[in-house]
C-alpha cells in the first residue's frame, strides 16, 4: 500500500459537521448541548498538545500522531458522547500513546503530569496516573489498537525534496510551523494531510517570494518574476 493509499484509508473528516446525524440530534434534544465537546474545546486541546510536546522535547512527528489519535478517537466515539471536562486527560493520554510509538525512550506518566501542572500553573494535580491509564485503555479499545497513520510531515518532506532548489531552510521551517498551526483548526480535518502539507508549503513559498521581491525593490534590483 502506497503512502497516499494509506492516507486515504485512514481519512477522518470533520466530525463536527454532522449535525444532521440522528444520534447527534437526539443527544441535543436530551442535553440541550450542555455537555457536547465544542470546536473551541478541541482547538484548546490541540494547543495543549503543542505545548506539552514542546515541554517534553518530543519529536514533531509525535505531535502529529497525538492529534491524529485524539481526532480518530473522538470521530469514532462520537464527540457528543465525550465528556468535555475530560479533554485535558484525553490530550495527555494521546500524547503519551504517540510518544510510546514515536519516541526512542518510553515516556513517563508522572513526568507528563508534572509538565501539565507546570503549564497550568497548578500546585496540586487535577490529573492522576490512574486517569491517564484509564483513558488510554478507552482509546486502545475504541481504535482497536490500530494506529496506522500517514503524517502530514512525511508529505511535506517529500514536497520540499522535490522543490529543494526553490526552498530555503527558512522556507522549510516556516512551512512546518504553518503545518503545525493548521492542526488547531478543525476545518482542516476536511482535507487530507497531503493537501494541508501542500498548502502550507505554498504559503511559505509565497512568503519567501514576497520577501525576495521587497528586498529587490529596496535594493533597486529588477525582479526575475
């Protein structure tokens, strides 16, 4: 199976755009939407994943894997069936699962809890090791231990290799930063990782070209474009 075929076989889609779903509509009627995970809560969870990933000095692929695990879990479970107050536990659990798959060393539960407490400015933890292990078990069962994943980073690396002579190191770094930030926006779930990676690189190249154009104007050098 090629990378693109693997990507298509694990497409998630924007699981927030299912308000016509009968189960979702029934839940709305029963709870008035008071316990439904919102788009903004999902975005805050991704921000937490980004910060925790930096705090633990994990590889960037660990972050992409963690976001994918979280979205696949919420999509298969039905985000209306998820308790929003557990979103931070879900984020920590997904990052630990991703770290076990992507990092060279097995992650430590307590170190993750310390990192979370430090980010939240808490003296006493609101998350325990038991909470995380329980959530991990729920994720493993829900996903059937299937963690096949085509990271958008893989596609970005391929694109930059093809356009190597046109991409400066600054452009490659900017494209990766844009790709990371796109994980926050749930609307990007409607697109494949390869599409988001391509768009991120195009934006970075446009920024590079604009910078070069401005520099040429300032230097009085004719633009080649």
